C-alpha cells in the first residue's frame, strides 16, 4: 500500500469547499488559542535565550515573532513562534497525544506574511496539515510515544510539511517528496520534558516541515515511500505501525474535531479540581476568609504527579494541586499569572493552600474531581466534576477562548491590538491577507 | 553512569597539546579530502535545488559555500557544505559505518570564518568532535544502523555539537546541554538512500549540531542525561546500547586513526577490483586494444550490489563492476569524471566493458578482488588484491589525496586556488585564521 503517495494525493486534491463549516470554525478557535499562547510566552526566558542564540544568523525581515518587535526570515519565524506557543504547555491538544497547532500554524503564518496568503487558504492548509500530522501520529500511537518519542515533534513535522506544501502549491510528486523530507527529519525525545527542549520540538517541527516543503518545491528529492517502507518512519520509529489509519475515511472524519483547549495553565489532571473550585466560588460568592477547609477526592494519578504541598516557584505551583485549588478559590482563575513565582509566595494564597487536603479515589477519572468545601459558617459545599471544562464533552466556548486569550496577552499587547487579533481570528476566512494577524500581534515591550 | 555529563567534561577539558601528532595530521588529511568532495559537488543538481529553496531565507554573509560565490549565515553554510561533501559519497569513512568529516567540518569552518578561529583550534575541535560522534555511534552500532537509521546523520549531530561547542568555549554544563539538544534533533532514515535526502543528513547534522552549541552557549537547557536516560538517544533509537564505549579509553585511542579515504568514486565493494586493474594497467602499460578478456573473482556481495551489465547513466555506472573495471583499465582512474553519463556511453568504454566477466567466490572478502586479464598476445596477467587502496591496511598516501583533490576541483577552482587550498590544508595548524581555507575555496563558475 503506497501510503505516502496516497496521502500526498489527498493533500494536493483537497479543496477549501470540501471542509465542513464546523471544522473551519475549529481552525479559527485553534488560531486564537495558539496565537495567545505564543504571544503570552514571547518574553519567556526560553525565547530570550533562543533569540540571543539565533538572531545573528537570521535572514531578511519577512515575518514577525508574535508578541515581539523582531522580524526575521520565515524559517526562523516558524521556529521561534513554534517554540513560544508550547512554552506554557497551554496550547491545544488532540484527544490522543499530539499538540496540533504548534507545529503547523507557525509555518503557515510565516508563509502568509511572506507570500500574502488569504485567510481562507490559511485555514484550509491548516486543516489539511492537522489531518496529516494526526493521522501519521495515530498510525504509530501509543507505542511510538511510549518508547520515548515526543509525538508533537515527530509527527508534527508532517503537518507542517503538508500544510506549507499546500500553500506553496506543490504537485503530487513534490508533496510526496515533502512528506519524505519531513520523515527523515522527524525527531524529538520525551527525555527533554522539563527542559527548554520540550518546546524546541514543535518549533523545529514547524521549521523543518516548512523547509521540507520549500525543498520539495525546488525538486529536492526524497524516497517516495518514506512513511511505509521497511526503513521508513513507521517501522524504524515504532514497534507498531498501522498505515491504514493514515488514509481511512479521508474527508469524512476530521481530526481537528477532536481538538481540545486547556482553560487552566497547568497539567491535565488538575483541570477538574480547578474547574470545580471556580464553579463553587462563583455560585456561592466565596471569599478566602469564609473557607475553613477544602477536601479533594481525586484520581491516584493526581497525587502521583501534583502532590507538591509547599511549592516555592511558579513552575512548582503547576505541580501542586493544593496551589491550584487555592488560586481557583481565591481568584476564580488559574492562568499563567496564577502560576507566577509571586502568586505562589503570596501569603494569602499560602494560607488558603494549607487548608486543602487530598484523598485518592480509584473510582475517579484522571481529569475528574470531587470537591468538598467546609465554610466557617458551618455550611458544606460539594461539586463533582465529571467532565472538566476543556474536555471534548464540555469544550471551552468561544467566549472562554477569548477570555483565555486576553489573560495571556495582558501586558504584552495593547487593548486595541488584543481586540484586533481576536477580530482577525474569528473572521480569518474573510481576510485577504492572513499575514495581518502576525502584524497585529507584533509588539514592543509596553 | 552519567555518560552525557562525563563526555561533556572530557570534551571541555581536552587541550590541543593532548592530541598526538599523527592524529592531528589525520585531521589535515580529512580536511583536504572533505573540502575536495564539497567543492567537487558544489554545482551538482542537489546543491542547485537546495540553494534555490533556501537562499531567499539566508542571513548575513558570514561564511562561504565551498566551490561557489555565495556567502550566507553560518547555519546555512554548515547545511550546504555538509550536503555537498556527501553528494558523491566520496567522503571519508570510519572503519565502522559513520562518515566522520561531513557533519563536523562544515560547522567548524563556518564558525572559523565568522569568529576568526586559528587552524590549530579548528583541528583540535575536529578531533574532539569526531571522537564524540564515533563513540556515540559505536554505542548503538550496528543494531541502530540495521534497523534503518543513517548513522552519519543520527550520530553526526553529536560530533558537530561537540566540535562547535568546543570552539565556542562552552563550559561543562553548557556542553551537556549541547549534547542534549543534539540528541533530540538526531534523525535521518536509510530509506532515503538513492535520493538527494541521503546527503541532506550530514548537512542537517552539521547545521543542527552547530545550532545546538549556539543555543547551549546562551543557556538554552536540555536534559543532562540525554544519551543514557530511559527515554534518551541510546534506548529510544537502538535495541542495543552500550554507554561504556562512549567514554572508555578517552585520550588513549582516537577514532580518527580508523579513518579511511576512498580513492575511487563508487561503492566500497568495487574498490579492490579497480585497484587491481589500475595496478596491472600501469605495470604492463596496457591499452584497451591489447585486452581480449577480463575475469574477476569477487565476493558474492559484489554481484548482489554492482552487477549492472549495461549501465546507461553515470549513477548506474557506479553500480556496475563491469564499467568500473573498464574505466580502470582504460584511463587508470576512477574518479567522478569516469562515472559521468558521457563516460558510461563512450563506445570505447562500452567495448572494453563487454569483455569483463565476473564470478562469485565466497573465499574473497568484500573489498578484495582477484583480477585475471588475458591479452591478445596470449599472455595472462593476474593480481590478487588483499587490501584495496584506501583501506586501513593500505591507506591512501598524502600524495594520493592531493591527486584526488585535484581531480575533484578541476574545472571549479583555478590551478592557483587549488594549490592554495592544498597548501592551507597541509599547513592548517600554522594558519592564524582557518577561515582562509573557505575563502580560498570560493569560486565563480569558470
């Protein structure tokens, strides 16, 4: 079965009108969420260090770095925007393991700025790219991930190549080469989790995929069976490989429909607890001084991953369900600001955090939570969260995504810019030049 | 065992005076051979297509592309010179599988041009880089290669990172990060053999390794156990991993001492036959019209890989032991010119080729050959080649390497330039600015 060739043909033959309206709207939601993450992390140490290293080698000012003033060549723009969008680990997540936007949108937005691509074409290329990366990823998932590959990097490069190749108008032969050039650059180890290199992976995937498409457009050749061959991606990089999922039901199901957005700036297993705490806070108008004690019944995995009782830094706060519950009850929010060093050390947060107790319960799912709050006036409040906000069963609304975006870009974009980017994302299919989004998201330190 | 950290420390602590003189001379030999290969392939379609794709995105004119007039940023120079040096598959080969120079010298020469590095420092960094890449490669060889990884790419990136990091003066912590950033970019599939992507691998390894060192120099962090960790390079990318070979006898044995140079521009298994034919031709002053019949007794692998009786292109000629024997007898040479389309179609070559017969003999090694020539005057000549020219047992002399270099750069560099580059390579340890080599090897089409 010639999976690489078939996938190339499907990508090349896809037309914008083929894509159902709800899928296209999901692309707009992903764009808003992705750009917010990238802008929000644009002054993070990870980005500052990377820019100090690479700016002396950057090419012409073809594309912007979101949230910053620098303009660089499109390959570096794809790299840096890919890294920044994953720094907070707050970007979108396909229901099965890959972060779809971070490898694809950076490549597309850079190309859009350089070549003047319409928003409709951008959306179409994004949908096609997400199909490619998710399907290639699913053909080896979960064995490929379990052995130690960071699938957002290893599969993401296919998405960037497919999407960029679509915008560049590759023919079927060239698209097969682009997928092959992507395959032979596929990389990224899970061992890097916890270091800046975790975010390097989607950035390199975006850059390498874009490069693959550019090389293929000039007839730089690769194997044409790069995915399925005996010494190709599937067999070399996984103990299990099922090529059939790459092409099955193409055009009938869309992987983008399984895309999820995190409302809170920390790990998945804490989202249910935060959600339940915010619900109770808002319904009962709770203030910290009203609370006597908080009991959480959670999945054992929550204790395993996030039982840090006395975090001292923002990063440690992300691994403390105690801190997460405290900020949710205190502020009704759990964005990056609530996981800053300052917030973790805030005496009123620390006081509330000490009132939180946890208990493992194997009947509770990893993203679920059962929250009990005893108030000083004697009342006990309770909320069981079956489906945390942000799961497929209870997705974030468009308004939720806007709120998340505003919190992420606060202090980086002006209010006017913030509104402009939101408007451009929701109306992306109508804008003649999608590069306008990147230009609206450029910023000098305020 | 903290192999990554130990390797980093060894690299950082290495001093130029530690390296024995014969090893340093081997670095000069490798430099001459590598630059000849890069210059020779600098106008090949692979390079033309790549430059058409990437030049619009290149940064400041910091470093040259060997054999050409373009000057680009050091990351792109490392990429392109890494690709060109492998296009002819004529670059050096470590006794066990990796091509050492192609991933390392491009990164170093680009840095030398940019920062003004002395030749002695360049040689030292090269030796250290070759140690790193060969030892990392040997820790997973041959299983890693057998499953489908192109080890020149996957291990080469460590060599480029180590060597570039040495020139950049990284401390031990930064060097460990550089090795980690290299590990998480390690890539390259053997499925690409036969396409332009085979040469992409050392180019990307050079570029990615250089990038790893640059990022680390700005404190971009990675795992510090990237090679040995459960989800690190060794365990994820190979079924067998022996970390002890990475650090054993550091400073006592040098992998560069096991470096080999190919005298003839085709696969290893044909080198013995060519060698034997050239020896007989020169000793007996043979001309094509004197020859009635040629019989070759060779390893069965020669029939398997190179039994193309009637090649029609230069590339097919490389897979024809018949053509190889014919050009060796006809011209006494088997360089790139003898594997051109024109030479493969030359009627006098075709006539001689038809007189060549082969027979498999399991007692003959893969790089050996037993050549019998029957002359029209009734004499029969015979030569058994136990150790083909270019093997460790019978290395090419410095003069042989010069002859090879001259043939490769013919038509690209002027005679004066050719002499200059040869002089600079032999005297590399005395030149204050090693970038002079790259500048001497720049060329406009003649």
